[in-house]
C-alpha cells in the first residue's frame, strides 16, 4: 500500500500539457455548495465529457477541475448540469463554498446558507473573493482562512474578514462582527462587498483592501 503513495508523481495529462497540443478549456465542477458527494452517474458523465485524452484533477477549491476540448465545452456543460453537477463560474466574482453540514446531518444553517448564496454569490468584485459558510463552531472547513468567513452558532453568524489564505504570510481573518442575526447576514455581506467595490484599488486583493482600510469610517 505504501508503495502506491509515490508510484506516479507525474500525471500523464494536465491542462498545461494538453494545451500545448490543442485547444482545451478547464471547467471546475462540484455536486453543489453543501453536498460533497458525487454519484456514480456523475462520475460516468465526467469521464464521458473529458474523453480519453482529457484530464481530471482534484483541487483545494472544493471542485474537480476538468480539462475538456474547447470545441465541446457547451455540450460538456449541458451534460454535467443534466446530472446535477454545478459548473463553477470563473473570474472576479464572489465564489461561495460551505462545509458539508456533517453530510446533511446538521442542517440548521442550510437555509440561511442558501439565502446568502442567492444574495451575493457570483457578484462582480475587483478580485475573486472566497466566501465560506460553516454550520457550527467546529468550523472544520476553515472559513477563517477565506476572504469572508461565516461561522454559524445559535441563529447567528460570526463574521471573519481579511484572511491571507496562502503563502508564507498566511494568517486567519479577524473577527469582524459577532453574533449577527441570521436575517441580517445577507445585507451585512452585501455591505462588505459594496465597500470593496467602491473603495478598492484596481484588482486589489480583498485581504489587502481590508488591511489598508479597516479603520476607515465606512466599516462602521
Ligand atoms: S463545521 Fe460543523 S456542521 Fe459543518 S461539517 Fe464541520 S462539524 Fe459539521
């Protein structure tokens, strides 16, 4: 078993290697914001749409990255969505993720999470923002290491801002607001994003923007 751990360190095909030979597009897919389980039918569809030459990679972004021939992208998206997969939008938007709510056993904050998603997901921002909602104080999907982290407890959310998510200076976000009632959270997150859109420099990362402006009046 141990031998398998390093048996194939270099993949046969990657987005980079395939793109040297042809025109490929990368799609990020997952089974939804909360659900982390794929079905056999979804995996079979993934295998079909990438074809014999394509590549599948698992990533740190809660999604599988599929390398598909660009000529087939539209048909691939239709086939993936038809089996219940979500194709994640790329670019400078609010990209939302969440914990798995204990595989559906602890769904207290699920409706609130959906309302937050409907309120702010895919909003255009200066640079891609990761918004991570976790359903209890265990916070096991590390929301405090995303740009905006929301941790549910007793009909309210604690809101963390300004994490440096990666690199040698990585650090968790600061507690920005404690025990914000569930009903207010979508508007508070919208206000945070409005500040970011209004006062950030061009392409300024959210954590840099927050660090630079956190003492300004508009945060109050
Ligand atoms: S953060 Fe809480 S609700 Fe979410 S998966 Fe972890 S233990 Fe379950």
